[in-house]
C-alpha cells in the first residue's frame, strides 16, 4: 500500500506540473480549487506533499517554480517607521503584524528560478545564434512576404523573448505599473487617465495586437480589464461609507468637488505584478529610460552588464534616479514577492 | 548559483520560447546554453560533445516522459528540414486548457482540420473561401470577419499554413503534435510515406494505377538521387517529374470544393474512403482504399448519418458518375446543401 501511495503521489505531482505548464500558457493564474478538481480528486489532504513534489520536478526539469500570489491589504495612512520595519521583516508569517502581512490568495503562477546572471546572459543577443536564425528567417518566403502575419525578427538571444505573446500589451502594462509606482504605489483613475491621454491613449483607443490574437478589436479599457483579471493590476473603490478604508490624502487631491464624500477609483499593482515583475525591476526600467533620455543616448547600447560599463557620471545619475523613484514610491522597493 | 543541470533547464526554456525550431538552431542553442552556464560559473565541468545530439535529446526525453511531454521531431514537408518542438503526448482534460482559444474557436479549428483531411484528390488543403464557409457549420456565433482573424491567428501561432494561393494546410507543428489524433480520427485519410513511414500531406505519388506509393518531397528527392524507378511497383519513371501524381496543394483541382465533405458517423460495416469515388471521376486516380467496388454498394445503404459507429465519408457532390439514387445528405449541414434526387 505504501508503494501504491508513492506511485499515486508521483502521478499527481506529474499531473500538477502539466496543469501548471498548460495554465501558464493561457496567462492565467492557477487556482487552488482547479488543482483540487483536476489533480487531487478526492485526496485533497495530500495537497502539500503533491505540491512539494511538483515543485521539485518543475525546478529540476525546467528551472521553474509555482509561486503563490500574495495580497497586501490596502495601504492606509502610513506610519513611516512602522512601514520600514515592515519591509525589513519579509517573513509573512510573523505574528502580530496584522495589518500589513501579505496573505496567500490560493492562486499560483509559474516563475523562472534560474540564476539572474544566467537569465541576463540568456536574453542578450548572440551574434552566432543571430546569424543562424536570421538566415532561416530570411530564407523563408512565407515569413517575409506576408505582411498580414508579421513574425518578429530574431534577436539571437537564447530565450527568444521577441516571440513573446502580445509584447505590445506587456510594454503598455509596464508603463502603467511605472506610473503607479512613482505615484506612490497607487494612483486615482482620473490621474492615470490623464497620464495615458498624454500618450494618446483614451478609453476606446485600439491597443495593437499581434496576429496571434484571435480577437483583434482591443481597446484600452479592455486591456485594463484583462490586466485586472490576470492579476497584474488592482482597482479599488476608495472612500465608500461601508468600507473600512480611509481616503488617501494624495489621491483625493485631484478630485474636484467634495473630498469627504467622493468615491474614487484607485489603481494599484496586482498580486501578479508583485510576484512576476517586482518593484525593483520596474524602478530600474524607469531609471534606464530617464537616464537615457537625459543623456541623449551618450551611453546607448545597454548590453550585457550595461550598468557595469557606464561612465561614473551616468552611474551616479542612475543611482540618484533609483533613489528618487524609491522615495516617490514611498520607500523600500520590494523585490519579487 | 548555477549547476550543470541548468543547461537542461535553460535549454527547455529556450525551446519553449520558440515553439518549433530546426535541428540546427536547437543544436546551436544547446551549445550556447553550455557556454552561458559556464560563463556564470567557470569552475563547473559540463559535458558537451557536438556529435552527441541524439544522446542529449534522449536525456531530455527521459526527464519529460513522466510528464507526457516529448521533445519530438519531424521533417518539414516543404523545406525538408528536421524540425523539433515540445509536444504534448496525452490529450487529457488538463491539456485542453493549453489553448488561448475559446471553445468556439477550437471547434472551428477542428472543422478546418476535418476539411483539410477530407479534401479530395489527396490535396490536404482547403481554400480560403471554403475555410470561411465552415463557420456556418460550426455551432458558434462567430462571423465571417471574425473567422478571418481567427484563421490569421491559427497561422500566426503556427497551427496552419497559408499558401500564396490562399489555401490552408497543416503546419509541421500540427502534424507533429496532432498526428496521434489525426491517425485515430481519420485512419482512412492518413497517408504514410513509403520510405520513412511518417505521415505525408505534401509530396508525390506514382502514376501506376494500382500503386500505393506515396513519398514526401524530400524522400522523393533522396530516392531520385539513386534511382529513377518506383520503389513499390518498379515502373520506370524516366527523367520527367511531371508525369508523377502529387499529394498536397498541387493536387488541388478547380471545382473540387463544389460540395462539402463530411465525416458522417454511421452505423455501417466499414468506413471506406468514399472520396475515392470522386478521385476516380476526376482523374482516374487509384484510390488509397482497396475495395472501391464496395463503396457504391455502401452508398445505397447509407442512412442519414446520426448513428454511432464507424466513420464514413458522405459525398454531397454533384457528379455524373454517381449512379445511385440520391446521395446521402451530410448529417449536420442541412442549410446549404442542394438536394438531389
């Protein structure tokens, strides 16, 4: 019976790995109840064991892990000291810290756990590989002739990130995440819309999709809704009587009319953004952009260890920028949660 | 921190990011993964031999096998290149999630697959018009213009190919990943290459009436280098290619899509390829099924197919040579069919 139990555990773990891989393909988080239904069946008690074994398989075979998404209760008027203590203490199970402790959502995403140095090397163009892939690309008449289905040109990176699904949406998402971050980790709907309008994006503007999308009609509002559904963004009503949430001083600043009774929509990062993208990397993204713009491409070509080859002045500017972003966000940029 | 096992992990991530890739590119990526891991930790000793590719693939597949995933390969019918991809080998409920498509879109895809597999003259392709018309036969609210986008998406994701003449056919990836499904769903329509035994949807056939030879383009080329006669019936082909029959889009005949082929599920003895009838009408092509004489008899017995049982192809084409009384109306598509008496 023991043997059978082991075999069963192994089978379920393999099924969970498959489920994780295929669900990730759809860009949706994997919910615990789906796991229970599709993998565990009646034996939900052993979930912990099955998950642990599945994690081993994912890690050993693909260099990936399932990560449970965390929610963070809405940040109220902050006591900065308490906040700093919070951030330093990353242990979410620490007792006594009720308000700020992130809670599990019973939703999981897949994440690469390869060494960051390795990932960096894997995303940088390699001349050799590029030559080979570009050669094949150019030789394929169907790829080139059809403008209807533009296929991205190879970059020659080991991980072909240029083939990512809907890169346009990812780019837009990261811009929105950046806005939210530097605005203090939350931004009112009005403010966000104003900023997006500067980029010529209004509610009904078509967001470009690559040919793989079967639904071509895709407005900004649909993009935002999808981002919420996928867990990248979070939108809340702030200021309702029934809610326990206090209004944020900053957020209500731009509201016309009566602040005290105003109900505003606020955008924050969703749990998936915290786990998959991370505040630090978005901060670096913003810093890169700002530095490049300011320096006017003096230090262009941010290759492999970009920052390492910078001249000291640029590095100083970048460091200053990062500090500023951290301050604007409200301190202590989080790593991947 | 890296270990030598990271080569495998990075390699699989790299392959996954490409969906399908040539053996050359895959082998190069393997080398680059070794290089990258080595760069992070120079003290690691990593085994790498360029000519040990097959062993590398076997090692990967040993790890993937319990997950019912395979790093499999097949030759691209158009280019003759050896292509690799990670494919799912178990069509369970879990795998059905793997799609970005809605249920209606998946049904539409299956319908297109069917039209391709059932296409007359072993052409294994369907025109744009016919593909769009399929929307009417699928239970979905998709409009024709939506279907246009969906078809574009199928092509962009590499499930279908669209030829310069606008005809859709099976991509290498689809053949690689769905071959078990196609073989079990369309056993009478799946052709095998006589030389390599892999499924063939584009290539050559011998012009001898009874000869069952079918070859991939690349298998044909290889054979031709050494011999000029048919490997099966030994007839001399001579120098001229043009007498040979074709499999795939080049076998497409104008007007072959006048009717619509349906896989009707009948309670009948055996499902023979009734498409052979049409083939014999249009170009006296030797049917791929042996018992052609039986098919006519069967036609009379054919009922309006809603039963279970073996699959049968119902013809709904207008055709002089069909002497039986009336044809079988295809089960699902009452709308546009022209009634024949």
